[in-house]
């Protein structure tokens, strides 16, 4: 009897363990949450060409069109030239009306500050909020997450989700990477402040093109505190080895354009 009881107990225990294992498998199959977030981060880097190719993306120029978000009636776009080198940034937006140049708006961002110039308001200093986050946006964020000590955590995702999320904690900031589950390419970044719970900056990426063997997004769309901030599409991108410091400062060639 004792032997029979022991064998029966083992059988019930084994069955319980089998059901538990099956439950774990079913739970895993119904979830898109990476079990190993660090491995998922490495897969993200590989999907973008690896560390060496990503480092090349730090300096580039682009040309395309930026959507006029102020016009809610007609979908209107303006010419948009973009220059980036590390955390230095510049863009030139040209507005036209009835085929004539209406306004030129230029932003610069470098170690000394952030400025905006337009043919109507001339030169003024502006908030560096958006541009001060460059290191946490594409492409620099792909290098930032590989720095020593950067450890992500996985956020819960269901089987029907087309993306999964990796979150990093940095000082008073929560940085979440939104990653496409099939391509492993970066779909976007979400930046929250733990000091100011109302602060939320998002930037989404799409329309990836093959740039000399490296995936590069053509479409960028951002929001700040839930409101649309900008949306632009780059039709041409050129990787540069270097851009001069003088490019990221007010230049006479930029401000001398003839606006009627």
C-alpha cells in the first residue's frame, strides 16, 4: 500500500507539473514580451546593420518635405533640408504661397544653445527641449543603448501587438523603445519625465529605405504632451564623414534669402 500510495503521489505531482509547464508555454505563446530584453536590444542593433554601420549614421544630411500641421483643412507640405552631426542639428524649412517664396524658417542647435530664424521674426533663442533629446532619438539612441550599464526591461505586450517595448531608466527620464516584432527595426521612442508626469515626447519612424545596406527611416512624426509637433519625409539622405561647425550656427547664406 505504501508503495502504491507513493507511486500515485508521484503520478499526480507529475501531472500537475505537466499542466504547469503547458500553462507556461501557452502564456508565452499568447505574449509578445521578450523573455530576454538585453538579447532583444542586441537584435535591434543587428537589424539596423550592427554597431559599425550605426556609428556611420551619426552625421548625415537629408532633403524632403515637412507637413504643415497648422493647416488642418489642406494637406500642405514645405521643402525641408536637414543636417545632423551627433547632437548638433539644423533644419531649413521653406514655405511657399501661390508659387512664391513666403517664408524661410531655420533652426540651429549646438553646444551653445538653440535658435530660430525666420524672415518675419528674425533671430531669437528658443527652448532646446526637442533638440536637447537628440541622443535619445534615431540614430544616436541605437548607440546610447549599447553603452556600458544600459539595462532594459520588457514591457508587457500581447500576441496581437505588432510591436514590443523596451524601457530604460536614466536619471529622471523613462525612455521606451518601440520595436517592430517582425523586422526588429525601431518604430519609435517615447520619453517621459519622472519629475514632471505631464511631459511626454514621442517620435515615430517609418518608410525605411536601404541606405548602402543599412535600414534608414524616411518618415518622422513627433508629438509633445500628446499634441502633434512635426511630421516630415526625407526623399534623399546622404551619410557624411563630417560637417563643419560653421554649418550649425547662423549663417549669412541662410538669412539672405529673398522673401516677397
